[in-house]
């Protein structure tokens, strides 16, 4: 970051922008927790206004969004992805992050009606690619454990 503080961890959060209301509430909780751990590039995903229109409401265009997000991915130290709501965008971001050798945490709500893609579940390696099943009340605890265990420099 601009300030040379020790909380300079860059965090890229991914979640389905067109996901349902319930998801946005969880995204907000995750983002609020992540903000205590470092700088969240993609804070806007927790913005309720984004849901209906997708980011198109921002009028910046697909190419701009893609290039900006890839730049942020490149800068991030860790990627946290809420993968319950299936999303091509999130899957693509995770694939790009794997190719960049980033630390990735995928969070999946076990109570949902969805089944997590084998391409995500099967990529887990216990080190830089982790998948955690969680229930809503556990989300902060899981994040806290992850950041304590895996991000000691």
C-alpha cells in the first residue's frame, strides 16, 4: 500500500455479482472481516446496488472491468472467493489466480442447493489452494483461522 504499514496485505475478494440478496449479506460480512486483515481491492462486490444491474450500471464496459480486475488479481497476496453461487466470472478469476500461483481460499456454504464444481473442489491441494465448507455463523471464524495459519509471512 501507500503507507508502509504491516497490514499491507492485498486481498482480492470474488463473489457472484448477480447472486441473490442472501449472498450479498454474506459478501458484506466477509469483506468487513477482510478489511481488518488488509486492503480489499474488490470492496464494491459487497455493494447492494451492484446486484441488480451487475457492474454494467457503472458504464465502464466489460474490457475495462476485465483489465482492472486482472490488474488487482496480479497485485493481490491472497484471493478469497465465495463460490456458493455458481459464476463464470468467479471461476475465471480463480483459474487466472491459480496460473499466477496465488494463495486462494474458496468458501462454500454447505447448506446451499448447489454442488460445487469438481474443477474447484478438485483443485484443492491443502496449501495454496484451499476449499472450506462453512455455515453462515462460522464465516468469521474460518477466515480468522485461515489468515492466522496460512498467511504468516
